[in-house]
C-alpha cells in the first residue's frame, strides 16, 4: 500500500509541482494544501529604494520567491541598472531560479553575482556565507538591503549582527491564513483514503503554517505514538528552522527533517521515514 503525503504549501508555478513530481517518482501519492495567502505591502517604499537609493546599499538579500516577485514588479517600471552590479544573496535553489529567470530586467545581476544558494538552505547558513563573502566585495562598507516578510524567522538578521555587518530590513509582503484550509485539508485526507493509502505523512514548509494547521490536523490524526483513538500521522519539516519552531512553540517533535529544502532531499527523507 502507498503512503499519502500532504504538502502544506502553496502550489508551485511550475506544472507539475517539483515536490509532487519528486515524491511521485518515489512511489508516493500527494496532495498540496495551501495554508497561507501572501499579499504585498509598502510597495511605494520599495519603489523609492529601487529608483533612488541604489548607491546606498552594497548588495541585496532575498530569501523567498515572494520577495523576488515584489522586486520584479517594481523594478520593471524603473531604470535601476546600478543594482545589477551588486551581489544578490539567496537562500535555496528555488529563490535562485526565480532570480535567474528575471535576467532580462536591468535590476537583476549576472548569474555569478547571485550567491549563496548552494552554500545555504537556511537563514543561519546564508548569514554565515554572507559574513565570509561580503567583506571581499568592493562595496563592503555599505549596508545590505534585506527584503523580508512578516513571518521572518530571524536567522539571517541574527547572523549578520553577530558578524558585524550592517543591513536594512524592508518588509515587502505579509501573510494571512487561508480561509479554506480546513476544507482543503479534509479533501486531501479523503484523497489519501480513496487511494487506499496505508499511512499519512504531513510536511510543514514554514513555521508560520503551524498555528493554522495543527488544530485541524489534531481533529483527524494523533501526533504521538501513545494515542490509539486516531490514526497516527508522521510529521516532516522542510528544514531545521521549521523543525525547531514546531518543537519550541508547540512541543512537537517531527519524525524527520529534510537535509535541504529541495524536492529530491525531501523525497529522500520521506523514503527513509517510510521504511522505519
């Protein structure tokens, strides 16, 4: 019998979704369940920074696809070519790919200046990389521009402060709970049941999804091995930051953590978990 995987994330722009594709190749069935809705804020402020303050910053930190989208929306209407000469630091290959796909914009640097994806995967690791790389850059005396959302875990900022690097955080998007999450989650559970799945595995992609998801999950599943009243669901975190947040804020120990926040690493982690 197959294991059914519930992915608590927004669907990817690519079809098929890379995470669903990687898991299907390993023999798993999947459902994607959106937990959060993202909306852009203070875009006028970012517009002014892009258009007028290019010489005030030595580089840009981008840690999510939403931040890339905000940057692309606004810079397409400006002529901020000076930004293309600065390093852009990214966490993970997905954010890197998004930036590389916008190379036609004057505000996006050449691939050799899009840095950190291979060396990081978490905010803490990206901060360590920046603290090593940025002091070697010609504009290293200038602060970095850090584009963020309202659910920032703080790993990048803490690491930069510890390394003595200056930066300015600009919030460009905020998140709110999906109003259809419970309905969508129940539909995902039904999909697994209809496919005669032997076990349900739930993947958390961000700490912010836990507040919304956990009360609904507990209606259907036990999250500990001691309860026999409900079926047991195994929990997976996309990375150590999410795993740590689940433990610190909700006293939940996940069953495994993906070694990197990418589709194949997650598929490998779930494949190993399913053998235990």
